[in-house]
């Protein structure tokens, strides 16, 4: 069934948007070619390649894209055209620029009141409430050859960082709130336990072998769930580590090409997204010690760059170089997902996704962040488009503020990291006509 190319992500009768932006938020014209993270895409074959002055206006923009149906025409759009009115306001509170000049932000993450922003090989730590810089780690040693930081995760009070040099580093906060390197995965003890037996080696390329517990290329994603750490790599594998002793317990040849993203639901189901255009679903059968392939999800026409699960793990979102965000929902008759539709609006590759409360955040090579909300009958509305970055948005994080967020009423803080070298902090307020959104008490200072 054909769909009209003019289908808007949020019609003027659907959503009332109040936009508050920095005066410096204007975006230059889009370049002709896709601008992406050179460290993330250049050597992996894929099928595609702060100011205080502000102004406010209330309008109902049509957030449609001329490219909305040029990819995946067989997948229906899930954008809502039903008359659900919401008041949405957003503002860029501050832009943070780490100490390394002209260095792209490759990852942002939030944990216990702290913001972590990775800029090439160094990780900068900020107090979320004041935006004050607290520490920088992994960058002090000039001899370090870890390469750029691809992902940041948290486990048992430690910080995990995934690196270009095929390793995962584990950091611990000291009593003076500085970070020290605890160990590197795989640990020395883990390697010593296995290096003697030939059966523990696998071929990486001609005349070159490695221990199966080691990644052989950049580690691109991390996830933590129920005492396990999951890592994926451009070497096409999914590795699983036990958090208690940091030993690698399993390695799975997950895809036919580089693996770019991983997401894990509360029940332990693992989703991996790859440059081979596929999403694969993994689970451990009852009584078994190893994960088995449950399903392969194939709808994207280009490399899968990002994955995110909603809070209950029943909906999976995937972002790709084909400019689409696909929505997958668990079928009652199966243990895996089936595509229910697509969210369209971004003009270039989707590079990152993040779910917070009932909102989905998407960042793109088109230099924008879009905020989506699920409404009635599984339809979605694009509540806002955050403009302000000068280069592709590579990483996103979000948290609900004091007082919580429920039923489309509350305040969410969004953190975006871009290849322009800035990490921006945004405040997004959503409310229904007869309700007052909760205002965050956080004060941000430059």
C-alpha cells in the first residue's frame, strides 16, 4: 500500500511546540556528502558510507522530511496524525567543550549525578547539577595508545570504557574522586589461564591467531545486565563477561560484518546490530550455558548503527544509514520481534538512539536530535527537533528530573555529543493543556 510522500512526523493539528533555543543555535547549510565519525566508519565496510541570550516562540511546525519515504517504502510510517495536543518546550542550557581542541565527542553517558563525555581517548567527568569539570582520565598518559573511546558503561561501582585498541578498560573512583585504572579486559589472569592450550586460539586472519576471549578489532558497544557485561566489536563478535570476576565466559560469532550496537532486555535477551544490515536476537535456552540465535531481523537497507529498547523491553528501536528508525514489537506468538513500522524525518544516517521514560531520542548525521513519543494505537509523534550542533550527533543520553515524568507530563534532560567537539545539555518539558510540567531545580553554570 502506497503512502503519501508528504506524510508529516507531527501535523500542525497534532502537537503544539514551544521552542526555546540559544541565539547561536543556527545550523549552516547541510554539506553535500554524509559527514560521519571517521573512526567509526572509514575502515569498516558498510553498505553506505552556548549563550544566555535566547528567543521563544510558540508554533506548530510541520516536521516533515523530503526524504521520508525514499528508503524502505514497504514499511509503513508510524507518525501520528491523530488530534493529541501536547505543549513541548526545549532549551539548550549549556555547551561543554572538553580540553582537547577540535576533538569530536564520541560518547556521552550519565550515572549517579555525573556526566561522562569521551573526546577521542580521554574521558571528561562533569557534575550534572553545576556542569563543573571534575576529572579527566585515560588522557594523562601521553604514551597511551588506546585510541578513541567508543562506549561507556557502568557495573558494580566501576566505569567501563570500550576502545579502538580492541580492549575494555575498567576504572574505579578513588577516595579523592579521581579515577584510576583497575584492569583491562581480558585480564592478565584470564589470559594466563588459557594461553597454553591450542584449543583456546582462533584464527583472526591468515597466519594470525588470538585467544577467543580477546576482541580483534575496535570494541564498539557495551551493555550491562544481571551481573553480565556484553561487548560487541568490529571483529563481528559478541563477548560476554562475568562482572563479579571480570572473566570472559562466552564469545559468539554474531554477524558477517562489523557489529556496531548491542542492547539487552531485563530478561537477558540480547540484540546486536551490524554493518551487514541485520539485527540478531540471542538468548540462553533454559539449562544451557551458551547463547543461541533466536531470530534474525532483516528490514534495513544499510548498516545498522544504533539500538535501543523501551523500558519494559517489548519494543526495540533500530537506527541505520538508510535514514530510518524501525520500530520492532514482540509478537504474542513468538519470542522475537516483528517490524511494526518506521519513524521518518532525519535527512541522513541515524547514528545513535536512547530511550528515556516514554520518549525516544535519535541523533543523526544531519546534525539534529529528534524527540519521539508513542501515543495512541502505537503511533508516534515527533515532539521536537533540537538544532545547534555543527556536525553529526554521535551519542545521546537522557534522564528524568526531580518529580519524575509520567503520562506526557514532566521534564527530561537530554545530553548530546557531536563530532563538532561539543556536548550539549538540553531541557525538554512536556505537558498536557490542563497540566503544569514539573520544572527542574537544577542550575547550570558555565
